[in-house]
C-alpha cells in the first residue's frame, strides 16, 4: 500500500511538472502556441520568432483548432529556414482571407516579410521595420543567378499570388535580392514601402 501511494504521488508530481512546462512554453497572456504562432483569442494570432520546416503543419493545425482566425499581428520575426514550407503556410493564410498587421514595435525580416504580404489586408503602424535581403541556399545566393533564371520564379509567382501584377512582383523581388546580401539586411524606407505597395491601405 505504501509503495502504491508513493507511486501515485510520483505520477502526480510528474504531471504537475509537465503541465507547468507546457504553460511556460506559451507566452503569458496567450492561450495556446503553435511554433511561432501564439493564440491571443479566437480571431487573433500573435506571431513571434523565426519559422522552420514545420511552419506549414503548425499553421494548418492552428487553423484547424481556431477556424475563426481573422488577423495575424507580428512581433519580432527574423525570417525562415525553409521558404517552401513558409509559402505553404502563407497560402493557407491568404486563401482564408486573413489580415496581417505590423505594430509600431514589429520587426519582420526576410521570409517573415513574405508571410506578411500574404495578408488579405495588410496594415502597418509607423515605427515598424521591414527587412529584406537576398536569399541563399548552400553556397549559392539569389544574385548568383541572372535575371529571368528559373530559380527566381518561385518567389515571383508567390507575389503574384499575393495580388501583385507580374511587373510589380518582378520589380519588388529583384529589389529585395539586390538591396542587401544574404548575410546583411536592408530595412526599407517609408518611401520604399509605399512604392512597392507592401501595405494595402
């Protein structure tokens, strides 16, 4: 009997530890987490952190659990390690008509900029930062390939999917890869943000 009680006590303690760890894994004030996505309420998601190869699965699960999501608000999002998975998640976002918003404290870079652009309605507060640069894969960078090369088409097609014309998509894409090397970042000016129509206001 004593052994059983001790075993049960140990099981309860372990359960408490696991539950506490899960709570700690989610930011205070948010009810659930899916990778870099934190659920604020039934209609709003807060995105914070970089995205990886499972971002499409994470976002799909999020939408399955919270089908009424209408808005993604960005925190500090340094980019993506897997653009194909990111585009899959962004496709879900746009197909569902979800809006994206940058607060005055938002910082989005690289692939996070693409995710923002998938928003049905894209809004931005003054002070937010949008960083772009050339993508890289192994020892190759985007600028190692000539204009018109097939490797560029994935990105251009994505911007067209986001509502840009072919000309607008190409202009913005080639601007981003020439704005800074893959090891650097260019934070767009307000004039550039307006020129390339990053917001839909």
